[in-house]
C-alpha cells in the first residue's frame, strides 16, 4: 500500500524543519531502521529512520534550507511491485484526504545524531515526543484550552494556497468530509486572494527595494533564526515584563573560586562565576518557591525541583540547555555538566530533553564586558536573570568609611502574571545572601 512519509515533530515546540541531507534516492529499497535523512530543526540535527520496509517511490521535498511544516509529506513509500501513477499530485491528495494525518511515530523514527557518535542504541520512543505546537504540563484536573477552528485541507492544498496567497477560509472543500483538496485551489476565484488581510509590516521585497542601490548581502533565515524571532516577538507582545536590578558583592566568592580552582587543577576542572550563579539561583528558588513557577495559560505551575536553563550562544542564535535538580548538585557537578551541555549545544547535538522545560533562565554577558542588560523571558518560564560584568568600585562601608568592592550587576526580568514585585525582590535577596556568603554554596 502506498504510504506518505511525513516530517515528524522532533521536539515539543517544533513546528517546522528542513531536510539537510537525504541518504536515500528514488527507487532505493529500505528496511525498518534504515537511515532515510537528516532533519535540521531550530535547535538540533536529527537522523530520520524508516519504520516500514518498502521502496522510495518519490522524494517530495528535496534537501535544502527551505522549511517544511511538521506532518507535511516529504516522500512516498511503495510496496515492492507498486508504481506511482502519472498524476502524482492526485496521489498525494487522495492519500491525505482518505485518512487523518498519521502521527510522526507511525511513519518514521527520528534519532539524535549524538547517539550515533557515542554508539548508544537509538530509539525514537525513548528520546522524542511526536507532538507539535505549544506543550504545557497538565494533570487530570486541567481544563482544555479552546483553540481556533482548524480548516480541513490537504497538505498540498495548503501549500498551493500559500503560494497563490489564497484564503482557505473562503474555499468550499469538495473532498471527503468537506476537506479542501488541490482541485479546489485550482478552481478558486480571484476574489479569494483579496480577502486576505495585508501584512502589518512591509513585505520583504519592499524593504529590500529601499536599499537596492547599496552593497549588501542577503542572509536567508534558517529554522533557528525564524524560531528565535517568532518566540521573542511572542514573549514581548504577550508577557507583561517588569525588571528588578541589584548588585552583588562578589569578593568573597572570587576568593573561594580561586581556592577551589587551585584544588581542582589536577582534575582539569575549572569552576566559573556562572557555575556559582547557577547554584545560588537554584537554592534561592527553593527559598522562594513562589518564584519557581511557569505560566500555563489557565493555571500557574510551581515546580519543586530547581531546573535552571542557561543561555549558550551558538552560530545563528542561542540555545538554553537545562541543569535539572540544580539545588541538589554541587558547584563542581554543575560545572562539569554545564561544560558538557554547552559543547553539545554549540555542535547542535542536544537531545530534546536537554533543552526543554525549566522554570528559570540565566543569561550571562559579563564575559563580553556588558555592564547590564534586560533579558527577554522565554515562555512558558516566568523569569530570567541577566548577569553583567563585575566591576571594582568605591563603596561606603557599614562604618561610614570608603572602601573598594567588586560588584556584579544583575537584572531579574519577571512575568507579572506569575511573580509579583515583592516575590521577585525576595528572590534577588535570597540570591544575594548565597552569593555574598559563598561558603553556603559549597555545603
């Protein structure tokens, strides 16, 4: 039986990906477990394996940077002896219209590239949740969140409608159960085009036209940059940010860090200031549990463990690998784990479970000499700590005399739907207590 191989969701937030490499060609026979392709998402690169045996009848999406929506057909799988009909578009429409879209796990199995390198066994069921869209933790008492009515249309019809700028809401489908198919798009009157609201910003061609006389290079958006742009725009438009600023005296911490690094030199371990900040944040969230929370639309979810996401800059964007249960780990353990996660992030080999979740983030630009900045909250998290460069400055001591101290500025961005000003202030106070008395971070 003819089957469509569809692009699976390789992480809970994945909405699209691109086919970076095909490892099979049309006419190739494949068995279950054979490598089909490599898929690049906004955060990682995954290998894509076949579940069912057959013959690759047609590759619908060639390798390249162009994004493909989750669940979009990317290839046709035939049984031995089957052949493709002359009208391939009719075939894809008939398959799409004759049955509901299959989940990713029913068609193919994604495998994290890092697992291949370490020789570990690959299993899509163990590492990937075949879901798409926004995912938030739920329990039996959670009420379903209403969503907009979805227009029933085949993937091919959706693609053609987008290319022709046709509003699917204006089309009456003639497929099974009123589904819109390719023929409906072909018959669509011109009037359906004008029904689409104009974009709120100037089209790309209009913006580029303003600079056509200037020397420039056009840089196409990859999946990561598209996702970063969409999520940060959503965050600033939908999250009521407020900011709390403070400076921590870190001279005692610097002394303890120097002594610890001397003791750990033979083990080739070097603890950073950021490792202490991670540990202090984790313990502070235990002291102020009201801040260890995320926004889940119809409820606030307070986490018991302190799962700390840490921003790591990579080519083309950033990733936020997570130190889970950071409150129960030593600074040394955090340092080792953070270095390993950062290396995987920079090579785009993080597993989905290593960068999804967390209730609190840290973004440190101090190493770049940035004195202070305001970080954007990463939804559904409710707070993020921006850490600036430490500076030695004159301060007034408790006895009124003037002395010098090393001050590290921080800015805590909070979601006011979850964290009130007093709670945010208590969280910063708890962090200050830990960082300015660093022996407590080593216990």
